[in-house]
C-alpha cells in the first residue's frame, strides 16, 4: 500500500505525519489483508488517500501487544510516564499547523476551529502529564484493633478507546492521556472517516518515546475492529464517544466481560433565554452554541427557548447573525464548513421539512448550497411546534429551531423532557433564577450566560442516556483505575 496524499499535503511541512497505516506494538502495519478504505474530503468529495483496513485478527494482535506492554508500563515510575506525556504534548504544539491541516482535509471544519482543536487536544496531554503523579486517594482510619488499613489506586489494564469523526484529535487525547497517566495501555479505533488525525498522533507518540505496545491505533471498519475488544477479558475498560444508539450496542456487547465503561453519548442541548438577559450577548453566545463545528457537536444547541417578551427581537437578531456567517471549504477559514456525509445532510432536510409541515416558519436557509453536495445553509426556523421531530431528536447540523415560552416552570419541564442530559445553556441576570435553573435542569453540565465550558480540568459528561462516567479532570483518570483495599495485622 502506497502512502496517502492529502488534499492539504502541499502545505504540510512534516510529511511523515501523514500515515496511512495502523500502529501496533510499536510498528506501522497495513494488516494481514493489506486492504484499504478510501478517505474523502467532505468539501469536495475527492479522495484524499486510503487508510489501512485491518482485520479482527489484527485487532486481537493489538490487544496482545497492549497486554504484554501493560506489565511494564503499569510499573513505570509516574514521573517517567509524565515525561513521555509531556514530550507528546510538546510535539503536538510544535506540529500544530500540520495537525490542523490534516484534520481539515478529512473532517472539513474551518482551519481556525481545527487549530483550536489541536490546542484543546494537547491540553489534555499536558493536564494528565501533571496528574500522573497524583492518582492517590484518602486514607482510612482502621476500624479494627492492631490493623493497618491502606487504599491504593491501580490501573485497570488494557483500555479500548473508540473515537468519533467530529473531534478526531481531542476525543482521542482526552481518553488516551487519562488512561496512559493511570498506567493503562491503550488500543484505539478512530472513525474511518477521519483516521489520519489519529495516526498522526501515533507518529508523535512514537517520537515522544512511548514504549512499544503502550499506545496502539487500529484502523478499519468499526464492527470488525471493536467487537473482538468487547469480548476479550484482557480489555478491562472501554471508552466510547458517539451516538446513544451505538452506545447501547456496546453496552450489551461488554456485559459478558463486565468492563468498566465510559461513554459520552448523544446530546439534545436546550438554550433558555429569559427576558432579563443581555439580548445581544445571548444572541452571540447562542450562535456559537449552535453553529460551532457546523453544528456537528454533541454540545451543540438543539432547541432554543426564548421568553415571549423578547421572542421577536431575539428571532430578528439571531437570524441576521446567522445570515452573516460565512460558508466554505475548511482551508478558506470560514465560519462553517461542509457536513460530514450525505446522511447528515438528509437529516437536516428531514427535520426542516417536518417542522415546516407542522407549522414552523422558515426565517433563513433551509436548502443545500452550490458549494458542494455536503454544504447545507445555516438555517433558522421559528414557532416550532412541540411535536416537530427536531425538538426530540439530535439534529447534529446547522439548523436552529426557536420556540417561545411563558414561565420558568414551563421551560424547565420542556427542557428536561428528553432522554438526553449532556449540557444546557441558560441566559438570565437574576441570581436566584440562576440557582433555581442550575439545580432543576437534568443535565450533567450547565452553562450560564456563556457557551464555552469544556477544558481539561473539568469532568465532562452527562446524565440519563447521554453517557456514563466522566472524562477530563481527576475523575477522568480515576475511571481507568480500581481501588485496592489492604488490611494488615500488626499483632
């Protein structure tokens, strides 16, 4: 199999970052079948290269490598693991521009967003390089005479990581850095739509001195690669970011081996704008919450509730701000890029058609653009009825439904009426209402008068069917550890 040539390759300085192979046991491999999967640029539909399509046997071989490496990595001094992670972080920052351009080629997001994601991805490696030295827990006073009690945190073992296409660098480092810091070894499967970001990170991990078998990246079709991991008792943890539907499937597949599961699943984020909010700020922040990553974000605003007293003014200002957004190929560094695939575009069309048929008003957008088959206009629909599909299903695209409300109790009930519970956004200047709303909303994260809340030091995760466990912060490392209790008799 020959090396890939990305559409942005002419601007990539370090060509060795473009890796079309999997990385297993410290070696680059095309797999036993020497088969490939084409990867396309969503902006143009053109092929940007082929990635190795590995087999189930290759996937098991990756677990063999990780399991063997665990014996040494888990006993490596924390400061030595920290040094390797720190070098990995430094290399990511050094090659930030190349990594961003690789991401643009396969994912399509605007270049400025891709650069921001590389910074975000690197921040997890930096954070966990520091946390590596601190996986301690509080001691327990002995309840028995002549006994000494100790509690230890120990790494689980091999951790399987499954990452999505919308954040192909950050979702990998958020999981991998925590697992590696805890002393686990890793087998990772990136989306086949965006694999080159993951293999570039594997190249940098190798340069950072990551020992063979500690960090493995296995490319190919997800069912063929992942199912052996769900059945293998040596894989003690599985961390997945993706849809709730696939999360349920993996949950069931892992039952037989009772794995530790960390799942960041679907979202259906409400934005709630009260009449006492700063209207211009609320519009600006809601634009960010809706259209970042072209709406392809689990944190993306999916339902916008606006108090009736300012409803018309909000709709007008929000529509004008939406019309001002620029759309184009990622390297043009516009505001919005293409959607990831045809299925995603069809979902936007279906949700808009359904809402309009049920009485919603189209304020702007509502159709595909001539820029390419995967470009969909940023769209605003108002007066969306409660039975519209878009108010119950995750849109994952640039369609913003706006709905009026009259009372705090009413909007709280409507916001909570979902199986999802990842993030909610609230805009109000009333401190008592802020307290009531943040307590009443059934979401793992609540943002007040702002959009950006994520970062390496915070425990990212949701309630209900938006996931299990937390990523980031100290809690993200603890997900990859077990507590061992030791009781010694000194008599």
